[in-house]
């Protein structure tokens, strides 16, 4: 399982400062073990992050109610991201959007290509933070993308699981298919390993943003250099 | 000495605005007290949410009448900027009427979802001390569904489909449609420039 053995990546504030200074446009903080453990995201660090960051940030992990979302937003996060809890309770997306506005509500989707009844399609996975509990929901990814938009999601982060952590490039075919049904901002996740992967996902899948973790954490790619290179390739990015 | 207050108006970005001021070495007080607001050297009106709710909350503390009489520098941020104008199409809401104009909803179009959300470029259209250290094309972080058309009071524009007012100023009243507290260097500059305006 590529989701096994999550790396421990240093002090969160130090990392946030490093990415802020490097020119990241937005940071997403995932507490990926929150949903499988049935606990909510520990919020003591959200305020500390909000004090030092001068860019928007999103908090994901175990947010299952309007009250939990409110606490995270009040602590200074711009957005909250829901994944497994939205699958258990799709109405949660509607409630969050009505209360805070679509701009606050990100839906994260873990998806992969499966062959079911001889048909190849994309399916949504759940509890991907815990290798032993990760399972397909048998939901069609494209249908779920349509539904969460109807319910008021303001942004979708599509994590293509087969690509995630292997750094062989984003899943362009899947992202293109989702792009075709996604009218809100779409963020690609999973697979970034080289600058060319970022260029390709913007140029070919027409995503609004590209999310990456390991290549930045490990220092394989430097954000400032990446952005300069992307501009040289004709991709519009903030310097 | 600079004495900054942030008007408490139920908006979600109040903490972020105060943290941004903190990074500039300013401890801003959060208040909806009219006398306290009048005494401040600089007043910030933040705002995230719906125009009608925000106006009702201001009116509940009599601030809909107080804010237009202020003579020190005032900065409205995002919805706070829109409230400085005559009205908003959001709930067809009468606003503070300090600046002429009406906030209108963006027209949704393919590839241009509403809300407008993300980093976009500023284009200065006239000189202002608020623009010190900012250059054409600098990026700022926007999150909004309604916007003000460009007018003679516009200091900088941004384009989402059509140009709209990104920074505005008339006399002591100023506004930023984007979120300076989350706009990295550009936002920090704008806030610092605002704090440097003479009281």
C-alpha cells in the first residue's frame, strides 16, 4: 500500500514558515489519521499557524460537524476540507456551505481507476489514512463530484491514489475526466515527482491548482525554482 | 501613536486580520463600541459573510450611523469594503453609502466559477499612498462573489471576466476587495501603507 508508513515531517510551524517563504500559494494541513481513529483534528496548532502564515490555508481531517468546522475557521483557517465524513453524511457538505459559504468548503476525494463488471471507471475510496480500513465506496467519482457541487462545495481536491507517493506524474486521464464535470476550482493531488508533472497537469488537465507533498517535504523540488520554471513554460503562476 | 481597532462584526476573518496586524507589530483591539472606534487612529472594518447580516450587526450597535462620520483612516476589507458603498445586490441591501456604487454579483461563466477565489493580479489606475511598494501585476488573494464596478474612486483594479475595483479610496475611507491578511507580501504592504496614513 502506498499509503502505508506516513513519513514524519518535522515541526509543523517550521515547515509552514519554510513553505510561506518559498512562495507557496496555499497550504493544506491534513490530519489523515483523524477519520479512521474516530477523533477530530487537534486544533491547538491552527491558531499558531494562523499567526505566522500570510497566505491562505486549509485544514483537513475528521471534521464531521458544523461546530467542528466553525472552531477551525474561527482559529484562522480560510477553508476546511472534508472527505470521509462527507461520504458518510453527504448532507454535511450542504450544511457547511449554507453556514460558511461555498468558498470555505473543500471536498477531498480519494479516487482510483477500477474495473467493475467489465467496465473501467473511477471510484471513490474512504479512510485512506489507515491502510487496514481503506475501502472502495463503490461510488462513481464523477457522480460524487457532481453531487458535492450541487451541495455547495466550493473546491474539489482530487487525490488520484494510484499515483500518490510514487512521483510518476499526476493521473492526467482521470483529472481530465473530472475537469469535464467540475465547474468549481479543481486541485490535482497525487503523483508529482518532477517539474514537468506540474506543467502537464496545468496545461493538459486544466486544473486550477496542483498539490504536492513529498517532493517539497524531501526537498526534491524547490517551490521558487518550480514557479520560475513554470512561468518559462508559459504557465501563469504567482511569482 | 497608532491605535488601531478592528470592528467586531461577526466575520470569519477577524482573527486573521488581527494576526496580520500583529505581524506588523500592532496589537489591534476588537470592538463594536462606538466611542472606542471614534477614539482610534485607524479603523478596520473586516467582513466575511452576507451583506444583509453584516449591515444588521452594524446597525445593532448603531455603527451604521457612526462609521460614515469617522474622520480617521478607515479600511474596509472584502465584504467590509463593499459595505462602504451605497448598496449591495446581495439581498438587495442598503449599505453605508459613503462611496457611490452598488456591489453586483459576478456572472458565472465556463472556466470562471463564482465565488472568484484565488490569487489574481492588481492593476493600479491612479496614484495613492496605499500603493507604495506595490507594482502593476502584483498578486493578491481574493474570495468573493460580489464586486464593485470600476469608478473614479478606484485605486487599483483586478480582472475576473471584466475589471472590478480591487482597491478603492475617497478621503479617509479606503477599501480592499482582496484579503490583505492572506495576500503575502502585497497584502502586508497594503496594511503597512494604511497604518502609515496620518490619523
